[in-house]
C-alpha cells in the first residue's frame, strides 16, 4: 500500500491540489479497498483451513503439489 501511495498515486492525483476533503476521500477509499481485499484473503484462508482438515484433501493437495514441482523440475531440466 505504501508503494502505491509513494510511486503511483502522484501520477493520478496532483499532490499540490489535495485538500482535507480529498484526503478524507482517499482515506475512505483505501479503507474500503483494503477491507474488501483482506476480507477475500480471510475467506480464502478459512476455506483452505477447512479443506485441510480432511485427510483425503491433504493427500490430494500433496499429490497436486508434487505434480507441479515435478513438472517444474522437468521443465528446468529440459530447458537447456
């Protein structure tokens, strides 16, 4: 968030024109956006935690992870 404010925000909003009203609108916008994004992360983490309680789903996750890692190893080995 800080990188956005320092690097990108000045290209969209002129920093010499920010008054109290605009600052409050920016703060409100950031609070809404951060709440939505972090809420999505929260629900995704809860779904993952719930899914990982089952032994079968843990085995499927391990198989999928092993497949991805094996595929990446084969891709790296065949790249040269």
